[in-house]
């Protein structure tokens, strides 16, 4: 290493003459400019600003830092051996090469990186305010994944549907479906979401006095849904509110986002704090392998919720159910809670989260009815001699059109008796 410094100290002609000190200062300025540029964009858009070069930059910084320290030591008479320098640069080059291979291969990518190409922290609220909605610009939005891309309308409330009539016809039953991507219909065209297919099934049977409204939004959860209903959607006078609920709501969303305490008094939303090392996880694929060995998953948590976390989730969910029931009682609405399975849960024939306590908790409430789709899915698959793969996208994990047709048919069968009642339940 010191031979290189002697050579540089005597000045190198490139064609102009420069010294090692000037090389270091120029490199430092360029790297500082790059760091400020990256920091600026991360401050503006967050982790999605991370690109392929961000993953490689740390190794360049470490290589420069070693070179600069070696130069300082050399100027003070301390020599860094060629063998030590070769070892350090070999390690850094190897790590950078491995990082590049991981970036190209997609190994250790998070779900959001695989479907959108960007790292999105699950600890950062998907919307800045209390309400999970789509941008009204253009009055439409697109759900685009590697396996599919579908345009969807955006109504005046920022929800994935056409504009709703505020007041229904006499005797009309107004059904508001709330939930996340499985309610919005991620994975199918707009007219193949489960609410849209329920509306089509009702029309085919001659039921013209039922009005279906799709209020589900990708990235939402039951807490977002309740606040949206309470503050913005009662004006549409729903008689029946269908709230979809899945294991992911509990074990991914609520465990990370918290309950009603996430809604701050200033109109903002605050999730639970991410681990301090998330920036390292976001910027380095190699570090993800290290955390994986330590049994951390893509939620940056150990696999499985602790008993304390489960207890906290259950307390938060009970508080939500109490408020939901009170709201429905106040406005004469029926609440239908629909448990829907993921593909793996159909394979295992059980939910990852045990919903039994919720079923027992609302059993005596006349305003609430619970529908469990898992046994209905299993019965249908057995009768039709199909498999769960026929109803979900292979990679993405959301329903395809066939899956939403099954979700619509099973849900409609459960709520049809309520639709047959005379008159509206709504009492403003």
C-alpha cells in the first residue's frame, strides 16, 4: 500500500499533474455530494428513494474511508502493508459483488419490492391522514403488479368505485363493503371485485332494490375502515356494512400499526416505531440475510407474535368492536364481519390467527353477524374438484377473478336473508 502512496506522492500525470491529497479531496467532495443527494430524496419520499446504486454505495464509502485513513497513517510514518490492503479491498469487492447479485436476483426482496420495485416501510402510514383513500387526480387509479395491471375508477370519496348516490330509493337495501385489497379487488378488473360480482349476481336474480358500494382500499384495515365509516360514509345511509377481516389484518397490520391510538389529535396517523436498524435492512441485502439467520421476518420482527402482543391486539380489537357495534346500533345498521382466508390458509385448512374469541364476543349482539368463508371455500373446492391455486394468483397471492367470484357467492349467500327484509334499517 505504501508503494502506491509513494507513487502518488511523487505526482501522477493523467495528462495533468495531481497528488494523492487532491485525489482524496476530489473523491470526498463527490461522495459527499452523492450522500447529500441521496439524503435529500430519502427525506422527500422516504425509503422508496433507495435504488440499486444505494445498495452498492456503502461499500464504496468503506473503500474510500480505508484509503483515506491509510493515507493519513502513511503521512505520519505508519505503513499499511500491501497484504492488509489487498485483504480489505478483496472483502469489500466481494461484498459489493454479492450485493449486486442479490439485487439482480431479487433474493431477500420484500413483498413490496417484488411487486412495486420499491422498498416501502410497513411502519410508515400509507396515507398521511386518518383516511385511507386514493388520490382523486384523474378520478382513476391503477393497480399494477408483475402478473397483472388493472385500471380502477376513483369516486368522490377517493374509494375504488363510481360515485355513490347519497339517498336510495324507497325500500332499497344499501350495502357498504369495507376492507383492504381483497375488498377493493386487487388482482382482478374493476367489474370482477367481490362487491361488483355480488351486485351482478343480485341483478341476475332480479333483485333491483339492493345497492352495493365498494369502500375497500388496498393497504387499509378494520381500524381505518371504522374511522372512515364514522366520519365520512354515514351520509350514504348504509343498511348493511360488510367488514372483511383476515389473519393479515391482525398479524401484519394491527400488530405493526396499533389500534385506535394510531389516530392522532392533529389529524395525522402514527404507527408503532420501526426497529432502529431498519435503514440498514432497507439499504443492504446482505444485512437481510444476517437478520434472517436471527429469525427476523419482513415485518422486522421475530416470527410469530408474542403473547403480550396478542393480548394487546385483542384488547385493541375488542375496543374497535365495541365502537363498531355502538355505531351500528345508533344508526340502525347491520354489521357483517366476513373472515376470509389466504391461499396458504386454505392449504392448511386453518387461519393463522384464531378468530374464535371474536366470534364468541359478538355472538349475543343482534347488530352483528359473522361469516367464516374458510369452510365455504373448502366445500366449494371439494365439490368442484379444484384447488386453491385456481382462485389465487400464483405469485402475488391475491384472488383472481374466479377467487372473487367465489368470495362474492359465499358472502352473498350469508347476507341474502338480510336483503330479503322489508324496508331500510337506517335510522339517521
